[in-house]
């Protein structure tokens, strides 16, 4: 009631007003939604968010799964240290993650450009170009979220019957064959969950991007939650920002329903 229902009701109410965050708002009906659906800035932020989801989620899935398989193998040594190293980013807050990667890729003070200069290359202005800044955001997002998904995959891999691997080994199956024909089908329900949770998380990405690029350069990398924040707090247009929030809520609700449908069907 306190943390979800009441704020959701208030958000829906404010989306039909011209509220600026102060008392005295006026009911304006669907005006905010009419403005929203012809606002190029809204579509730009939404498109950039979807682009982030499309780029980040598959990469996150692949990296998390490969790390989980590696750390679940009996042939790998030092797995405890490996788990700690991979899990550490999950313990770091989003704002610290953003600052760390901003330091790494800083044009004048970043470690990456320092290494490039030592190799005789020119420093790259990572955050002066929208596409290179976006690439850094994707890499940082994967780095920060791998640990959680790795744990899900490791738990799923642990529950795969070892008899399947033993039978495949007797038949002469290679490591890749066992992974592709046994591991991947066996963890399919977890795969769906990881993909959909990662998609929802990427749609709501805010703190890391705010600390890393502040949506820049310009507004090239302003995601939808940043757009809501900027509109509601910086521009004091709470009513319009609430309308955008309701649209995002509908998108996330659709994704949640897909998760229930696809995940439930797979488990059956």
C-alpha cells in the first residue's frame, strides 16, 4: 500500500493534471497523453531504451551463462576465487558503477586512454560521441548484472541430472555437444526468466547511466527513466512525467505477463 499502490494511484491521478509538484494542480484530461504521443523527445528516449535492451540483454545472457558453465565445471580450479571476483560488481551500487566506468573511459584521465597512449595510439573521446558512450554503457551494464544471472544459471545447471552427461560421454559426445544438447535445453525455464528479468531491469536503467553519462552527450543516451526524472524534477512538469511513467508501467506490465505466460508454459 505504502510503496506501490498509493504512489501508483497518485501517479495515475497526476498524469491527468498539469501538476508542477506543488498544490493547486488542475485536471486537464488526456492532454498529457496527447502531447506525449507526438513528442519526439519521448520517442527518442524510448527508442534509445529499446536499443539498450536489444544490445545489453543478449550479451548479458551469453556472458552470464558462459561464466556459470565455467564456474560449475569440475575441471576448473580456483572456483571460489572466481565466484567472489564475478560477484563483487553485484555488491556495488549503480552510482559507484557509473563513476568507476567514467574514470576508466575518461578522455583525459581514463585508464583505457592511458593504455592506448602507451601503445602509441591517440586517446579516444569516449563520451563525446553518442555511439561510443552507448557502447560503454552496455559494457558497464553487463559487468554489473552478470553476477545475479550467473547465480541463477549455476543453480539451474546444478539441478541437471549428471546421468545425462555420463550417458553422453559414453556415446562419445564432446563438451560442446553436452552443453548444447543437454545443458541448454535443461535450463530453458531459467533462460526465459533471466532474459525477461534482464529486459525489465534494462528498461528501468537509471542510476548507472545518470552517473556515467548523464544521458549525454546531449540527450543521445537519455533513457526513458532519465527522461521521466528530467521532465518531472528538472523541468517541474510532474503531470507530463507521470503520464510517461504510466506508459512505462504498461510496457513493463506487458513484459511481466509475457514472463508469466512463457515461463509457466515452459515449466509445464
